[in-house]
C-alpha cells in the first residue's frame, strides 16, 4: 500500500498528469466562481428587505456562503470531474509508469460521467444520512462518516480503474479479495477530501492510487 501511495504522489507531480490535474481543478473552481456570480446576481434582484443594510449584508455574505459550500462540497464536485477524466488520467499514468503493458480498452466518456455522478450521489447521500448521528455524537459520528466515505471511495475508484482492464465480475472479485487494502486507500482519499483546497485534488490522487494498486495486484506484487 505504501508503495502505491508514493507512486500516486509521484504520478500527480509528473508532467503526464499535470494537464489533467490542472483542468479538473480549474473546472471545479470555475463552477464555484459561476455560483458566486449567480448568487450575487440573484441577491441584486431582491427587493428592498426592510432596512438597506439587510441587502448589503446579503451581498457580502454571498461569496462567504460559496466558500463554505466549496469546503463542504468541493470534494464531491471534484470527484465528478475526476470521473469525467478518469480514463484519460489513468491512461497517462499507465503509459508513463507501465509502458510495456498492453493499453487498456478504457471506459469511455459516458461511462465516466455516469460513474462520477453515481459517486457524488453516493457520498452526498451517505453524508446526509449520517448527519443526524454526527450532530448527536460529534466525535464518533464523524469517525463513522469518515470510514463510510473511505469504504465507498475505495470501492468505487478501484472498480472503475479495474473496469478499464477486466470484466465487471472480475473487477468485483479482485476488489473483494483485496478489500482491506482498498478500503485503507479509500480512507486516505476521504481524509484528504475534508481538507480545504486539498479536497480539489483528492479525487485525482484517488485515481492515481488505485491505478498503481491495481497494477501491483495484476503483476502479482500483492497477493
């Protein structure tokens, strides 16, 4: 696992992955910038709400609200874009680090889009379901939420990477056999996803990590 983690960090720093990394981060930030502009515009259309300071306060709070939203949902939104670019990023990493291997058939754009949306909905749905527990038991609730997210992220990213090479049944079988390593990797992704700004690149790190983990399993380095 540690070898795969180190390789994933090296992959994201490489020139092969830098273009995809920059594109995903810029798209995520552009989406939130558009949200700020849209929210400011909607606030400007509001009628006078009693005292003038109320409208001014709303105009000031709009970008602050979007920054909070970026912190809370930046990871899931970045995961959506990571799903879109997963095939491209995985292909670049494999071509750079495993040039002798047969290139994978790939997933395709629509598969990546569906997978990204599915992952976002799964994570957001789980977090919303766990919110009452997190509020009632702040410490244990948040730990359980983190572990749940780790399991979801590890499972989804590994299977998506594996599906570039093998059939769905085989991808699930490999994931089940190595579930503890994959969950540990997913937990690291989940931890990075709660750190502001780092959460913008955490999904891409997750893709790189699972590419290297799958390749090590495929080559028999992990049994």
